[in-house]
C-alpha cells in the first residue's frame, strides 16, 4: 500500500472516527513495506502534532470542505501539507506521491493532470 494513502486512512480513523493512534497505526504499518513503516509513523505523528495549523492551511486553500466519503482525501491533503512544511522530502516527491495515493484510495479523478 502507498504510505501516503495509509497515512491518510490512519488520520481519518483517528480524527474522524475517534480511534486511538496506538490502535490505527500498527494495523496500517502491516500494510506498507517494512522500509516505509517509520515514514508512516513520522507522517501520522507529525500531522497530529501540527493538526490545527495544517487544518487552517487546508481551509484557506480549499473552496469548500470535503465531507462524507471524500473526507479521507481531506486527510490526504494534510499528508501533503505536512510533508511540504515539516519534512525534508523534496517538494516534487511529496506532491507526486501524495497525488498517486488517490489511485490507492480509489479516486483517481481527484488528480489534476
């Protein structure tokens, strides 16, 4: 599984569904490659650490909020924003991999080609 898609799903489970990170993260780590497990953990912990700031940025960039079944894509946007603002991942890689995660989440039409 794409690590960014997994991160978006973990954050969705924690923020929207009320699941604890200590439950959601280990289950998701089993779905990604072993080399990506630490990256998944960093992204999830980082998003939750900076959640109010990331939410504020996302609200400023979006015309209307994503709701319902599209809510996981809101969290995917947070994944991209966290990588761009707080990690040393090159911008092109952070954006490209975050966009590719839409395929994994079964909504490739949200990509802007």
